[in-house]
C-alpha cells in the first residue's frame, strides 16, 4: 500500500532558531533528519508520497496544503492503492516493528483505523515529552501519529471534513454538522473524566465521517512521540545527548 508522509509542518520560531531548520521533518536526531527515520520505518510498506517539506524529499513529492485537511487531500490525490498508511514526518523513535504491529491489527473495510497509546506507558518510556491526554472509561490515552485509511471512503468523506474545518470558528454550525449529542458527550467527558468509552467515540466519529472508524490501543508509544515544540525537542537530549546543541 502507498505511504503518505505529512512533512509540511513548520518549526515555531524558537525551535527553528535552536535547531537551524525550518521544517519539523528536517529536525536532526541521531545523525539524520527525522523524516529519514520515518522513511526507514515505512519503506517496506510501500511507495512513499511526501506532502510538503523540501521538494527534494522522495521521488513522489507534492506541495502541502494550507491546513491538515488540504495536505491530506494533496497526498490522497496521488494514492494508487486501495488503502494507504498516513504518517507524520516528525517521529524520531518510529520503528518498522511498531508500524507492522499496527497494520496487522487493522481490519479491511474500515475507513480509518487510528492508534491510541496508554498515557502512562508513553510517559514512562519518553519522560519529558508532554502529550495531550484524554481520560476515557478504559484509561487515559494519547493519540498516535499514523493511520490506515481506505482510499475510496476517504475521498468520499473529504467534503465533510472540509466543511467541518470551515465551520471550526462557528460553534453552532459545527454542532449542527457534527451533532449536538456528540459535542455534549465530549463536553461532559471533560467535566467528568472517564465517563466516555472508546466505542462511543468510534460511533460518533463514524457517523460524522459516514464511514467506519476504529481506534486501536497500541503497546508502541513511539507511534505517538512526535515533536511539536522546543520543549519536546530538548527532551530528546535524554535519549541522545550528543545530537543536540
């Protein structure tokens, strides 16, 4: 299957000044840009389509869109396989073992399969790399940075995602589109942690996107250990002190 690598994310000013690079994909770690680590971990899966970043990245390179949805659409337009692996380029610890384990657990027929990582496992393995955590009935989780996606079903759902993005600053329009019940459950979960089940979220997102969505807990926290800011990048010094200045 094709592999869509999202490499368009830019470093915030302090991280760019500290690292000397513009794109997060090019942040150096262990002697190579992070995107090279992702290439190595996913090369066996299929042909890579790189979205954004320097134009020299990969033989199949397309420009990034103005936002995540448009970058996804740009990559999807180049996909030739029935399913594809979506992954971000800023995963310094990603391994082929973690990728293979996730793909093996993805069932055909789902529109989108997404990994979630136990927050305690992630914190223990990668201390100092703070993550966004959601407390659900089954435990506290942080999201992964890859997904297996059905190409045809995602093409069908792109207009829905584009409308939702356009409504992101209009709560009433977004609520009408997503569903007031879904937003009410999410709001309740923020007040009463662990009141929402994984299955409830899966059903809500599936209804919204008009296609089956599945969340899979993974024992590989490297899937979610991405680098968004200077604090997280500095935390890498604990794993390879010689790599950072």
